[in-house]
């Protein structure tokens, strides 16, 4: 059972599944339904919304999780750039599904290239449904996470629809998390 939380300050959020921006005033009652990838999906009287990690304090969330993420990033610092990118992508979630976009099979391609002396990461990904209003938000989240990697000058995340996603693309780890095994 989820515990009701009252926001300690006003926060910007993204309405699910439309992807529209909204403002949740201080004192708004919310229930955290999912904590994945540094974002929080909350149930409000207005429906589901996604709150970013930068506003976690308004939810009363302990910064301990952020410290763990930082420690993981330090461990990956000397790993090849492409490995670091895949690690960051595993921290991106569709707010309605508790499995990251890599294990959902939504990432079709990841390339690290040198373009005119700049290190550019290009990712091709899809969504579980073409009409998902959260698509641009999820793609922007992926791009933002990639841009946190030292040495990356640009990140381009393209939404593609071919081939069409299906459940067979979910990894074994993803199937286990979804109870499909």
C-alpha cells in the first residue's frame, strides 16, 4: 500500500500518458507508484504524473539513492564510452512500466561517432505504442542521461517505428521483472 505524501513545495511535473506539463502546488497529496531511473511516477487527484529527480526533495525522498547512482557512475568512468551510454539508457523508464527501455527492447541502435572532432552519440529507439504521449519525454530523458557522460559533446535520440516493437523484444531480465517467466 502506498503512503500519502504532501508536496513540501510546488513542483513541475509531466502528466501521464499525455506528456503535458503541469504544476503541482505545495501541499498536493500524492502517492509514489514507481521510483525508477531517477524519476518518480505519482498518483494525484489529477491522474498520474512524473516528477524528476531534481524535485525529489519535495517528495521527502532521501538523497541516498542519488549517492548510489553517483558511485555507479564513478565505477563506469573508465569503461568504454558505448558501455557508459548503455548503462545510462538502463536508467530510463517508461513511467507506466517498471522495466528500463533497454530491457524492454526499445533501444534498436546505439552508435558513438566522431563528427567534426565532436563525440556524438546517436540512439534509435521506439515505444511500446506509436501513440504514446510520453514518447518525446522518454527520448528527452534518454538524451539528458547520455549528456551527463564526460566526453560526450552531443546526443541524438531518434524515435523510429520500424520494426514495430513487440513483447518478444523484452530481455530475460525484463521478463523476470514483469513476471513473464
